[in-house]
């Protein structure tokens, strides 16, 4: 019986992550396809699998192309200022914009992996330096370090002395994966 359970748990190590990933991907793609099919093709009564996803990809790429033209930028900045001035919308818009830019924008923030010593007992955490100058808060000798939680999409920001931060030579994407997985994935050395 113990051998059968051992095989069962080994099988679960393969089946559970793979099936959860496939299901999540399938559910997300199906939802996107339905939304964009209904948005653009509901009057035509066409239901072509993948057409909604293809339409979303083309539309987002086209928007990115149009926005990158210099004559459109004043209009984009006008709407951004408008969103930032609206009480509740400004919180949502600014947070999502900053989060998106942290991963894919020109101002990537999760690109400096570090180890932080949190107390005298030697307790340490992995994280990313997100702000090297805290002069705006009148804390000139500290840096902001974001420490993601394992198995979660949240984390904490710590303000720590610069001397408590040790840079880690690791690929930022692998490093984030290592932290989020609870330290069970492998980290590759950075090519910088």
C-alpha cells in the first residue's frame, strides 16, 4: 500500500501543476475569445475559435503602434492626467500602470535582486531594490526593497539601510520565480 501511495504522490507532482496550468490557460483563453468575439463579431453571428484572441492581439499591438507616434502622446498624457485627478479611478489606474511598467515598461523595477538582512539575529530575505533614493521621505541612507511572498502575488516593501543589502548576481526572472516558488526552483546566474 505504501508503494502505491508513493507512486500516486509522484504522479501528482506531474499531473497537478501541468493540469492546473493547462486549465488556467484554457479558461483564460476561452474567456478572452468569448469577450472579444462578442465585442467585435456578435452581429455577424460568427464563432471561430481563436478569432477573439487574434483580434485582441492585433488591437493591442495597433494601439501600441499608434501611441508610440509622437503626435498622439499629448492626447495620451491628457487622458492620463484626467485619470490621475479622479478620486477612486486614480488609485486603480496609477497602481496598475506602475505595476505594468515595473514588468514590461522602460522603467523596469524588478531587475536588481538582493538579499536583505532584517535584524541582528541574521534573518534575511530575498527581494528587489525598487528605489535607491528615498530622499523624498528624508531617509537618505536607506533603499526600498520589495520582497515578494511565496506562492502568492503580494509582498512587502521594506526600507532598510544600504549596508544591509547584498546584491545577488542572478537573472531577475529566475530570481522572482525562486522567491515565489518558496525557494524550490533553480536560479541562473545573470549574464550582466
